[in-house]
C-alpha cells in the first residue's frame, strides 16, 4: 500500500485536549484547592512529547519525503518525563507537586486501578466545574477526567529521530513553560479556561 505510518508521542499545543492539557487542568484545580498535586509513580516516568505544529509539519513532510511502507515515530528531543512536567506546572500555577513513588503507587493500583481513577476524578471534577462556573464558563471541552488507562506505570519513551534523516527538523525541541502557557492562553481566548489562574 502507498502509505507511511506515523506514531506520535504525547501531542501537546494549542487545541490539544487529550495530551498534556488534562494535567494543566488538574493543576488549575489544585491551585483552586490550595493543595499539593500528587502523581502516581515517580519523576522518572517517561512521557515523551511532540508539539502539535511539529506533528502537522511532519505529516506534510512525510507525504512528500517519506519512504513508502516505513514507520516514523514523532517525538521531540526533550526526553520529557513527569519530573520535568511537574516543574513546569509548579512554575506556571505556583503550586506544589509530589510523587507517590513506585511502592505506594503499586500498592494503590494493585487494589483496583478503577477505584484510584474514580477517587481522582471525584477530587477533580466538581472543583473544576465550580471554578468554571465562578468564572462564567458554562460550556468547555476541557476536563480533568482521567481514564483508568492513563494511570498505569506505562512509560512513553519514543525515539523520534528517524524522520530527521529525511530532512525534517523539529521546531519545538522540548516542552517549555512558554509553550504550555500558549496552550492555556489559547483556551482562555476561546472562553474555555478560567482567567486569573496563571
């Protein structure tokens, strides 16, 4: 078949609602609650990323320059992990974050990951709804809801360098404070994310 296969890492950027945006929303909830944001596992859990604009450019580039039948991973060179994302969240929202660590996380998830997910969602959903209502937001596609699958100890470590051998270069080599603020500003401009939190 005349095609190439593209497998992106965690996509983030303006318009993203499934990649890093749920973490941003949860961070907003923890700022609202004046509480520490605690994550499962540890800071070294890989969650490699790629900016949505790089994904768009890569798709076009591969239509012209990709080798038929090849598979291309898309991931920036930042080798992003939870620790890096947490530092950005702390800086943007002026909150504290922590990690449960492997043993405590394993214990919690062994009992029932469904219960862990339900507990997290109960903690996040109502405060997010209250926060939006208080800021006059009655309809938003953004949610802090976490699927059970997102909470497992599944690293997303991807080598995205193969595409660079075709002449492609990533314009966004790593997730930064500025790029995550761009996501939030985009949603604020649409009236989907409360102003005054960052």
